[in-house]
C-alpha cells in the first residue's frame, strides 16, 4: 500500500508534486529541504519481491525513513521515491538487476516527514537454487564529493 | 585451527574440513559451492569493525581523512571490508591509500602508536581486548553497527545427517559447568541456531558490500 503524503506528518515548509509510479500508481508527495545525515558505521538494508514490494527492513531503515515497519512491509519500494531522482536512475537499476547483475548508485531518498537522506546503494538479486527470488539493497554512507556530483548531475537527466 | 586466513581458505577449497567456525566470506563459498549448512553462532554477537587513530591525531571525522592515508589492518577479509566501507565517506579506497598489512590486531595498534600508520582497522572485539594502556593512547573515530554479519559454526556435506544432533549438543553446552567454561573462554555465554535463510541473507549482504 502506498498513500499520498499527509501534510500533518511534514516537518518544515514543503513543496508538493505528483509522481507517476510503476503500476499506474500516482502519488502526491510533499518534500522539504531538510537533510538527515547518514549515520556513521551503519548500513540501511531492505529486501523486496521480484516486483519491488518491501519484504524486510532493518532498524536503520526504519529510523532513517521515518516509517514504521508495518507501513513499510508490503509497500512498493517507491515509497521512498524523491522528486529530485531522475527516472533513468531507477530504469537502470531495474534493467541491471533483472539481468541478474549488481547495481550501484547514489540515491536521494524521501522521508515520511518530507525531508531527505542520501545513500550509496548496492542492489543485488537474491539467487536461491539457481533462481532469482527477490532483491536486497544495502546502503552505506556516501562521500560528500559524490553526493555533490549527483546534486549537479541529476537535474540534467530529466 | 588455522593460524592465518589463507591457510583456512585453502583447506576449505581442498575439502579438508567437515566442521568449521567460518567468517562471512568463507561462509559464501561453503554454502554455495561446498554444500555446507550453518549450525550455530555466538549468541547475541556480531562481527564489527572499528576505525581508530593515535589519540594525538587531530582528525575528528573519518570524512576528513585524505588520499595517501596510511592504513593498518590485518588480513581478516570481513574486518577489512567493513573498515574500508567506513572510510568511503572520505573517498578513500584501495587505489588511494597506503596499506600496511599485519598479522594481528595488536600489531595494528603498534603501528598507530609508533606513528607508522595514520589509521587502524580493528575487529571491534579485539580492540576492546587491548590493554587499558594501549587503548588510552588510541581514539575511536567510528565503530560499525551492522549486526547482521557474524561467524558461524558450519557443517560439511559428509556430516549432514548429524546436523541436528550436533546442533543440539552445541545449544546445550551452557547447561553444564564444563561447557560453560569452554564458552566463557571463547568470550560468549551460549550458541544460537542459525537458519539457512539467515545465512543466505548474510551472504547476499557481504556480496553487496564487497562491491
Ligand atoms: C531492492 C530494491 C531497493 C530499492 N530501494 C529504493 C530506494 O531506497 N529508494 C527509491 O526511491 N527506490 C528504490 N528502489 C526502486 C523502486 O523500486 C522504484 O523503481 C523507484 O522508487 C521509482 O519508482 P517507479 O519505478 O515506480 O517509477 C529499489 C528497488 C529495489 C529492487
């Protein structure tokens, strides 16, 4: 399940935009300029089904995203989709992992409260008895240099 | 027991072991290529890494380290991997650091104290076990909190029909005095079961991290 964002959840002044997500889902998101720094030494981990529905999240995922575990499990991973992320990045992610390869990239994620956080993500297919049964994404702290490069590059990719 | 990581890895490759306490790197090969299954892991324990500097070093944040930094670490592959990930915020990687490989965590500490290395990567548990004297002269910049990466006791294909039996013996070790003694000398107070799914999850995690 994925709902429009609720103005009551948002901390700070926000902008509003409608995102067209996979499966003809349209979602109204509200987003602010407030960045939550990536916590040192931690990994943010989630797993999904073959269609990108969240099946597992670790405690750091819950803390950083601001959602509860109940809100996350069963939701499409695009629940974190930020308006500043170019669609081409996610097309590349899906093309890569559906081929059975690993994908790595820098992602700006949306928090429940409208703020954002940057991650360096690696997505890999979960192969069990020779079959891909789902995907795992492991995020780590990105370098500021790399984030700044993305801040300059991503707006040119729309 | 094997005194270095390469000797153990070679022994696995040559099918010379049936029971093994393996790090997460070797676990991948054992499970996926060698038909091993997990038995147990140390209860409530995970493998974590620490990035430390000489206490007199002025650096406050890993992100402020620069290319050319001299980094000491042991040849334990998962600790090195976790440590290198914690150095990425400074844009450091194998291509722009100066590596100093030692055989023990104590030697990593020595390299820092003697000024031969700027940064040390430690197995957190080994860092905690350093003497007070040494620890006082070091400063921790960051400690990993991954929790999902751990050593596991594993069993090879020749013994698979004994898996449950051996698992039971290990799980009950903390209910007798002798077993308790052995466990406490290993540094923990019991084993807990590791399921195959949990192991596969860890292997995927390590796979993602080693990229
Ligand atoms: C394992 C996995 C993890 C993902 N993690 C994220 C994420 O953290 N943030 C995000 O915006 N999209 C993530 N995605 C991509 C989303 O599934 C989705 O493609 C993206 O948010 C764009 O939405 P759309 O495909 O509906 O257009 C992930 C996909 C997979 C398979």
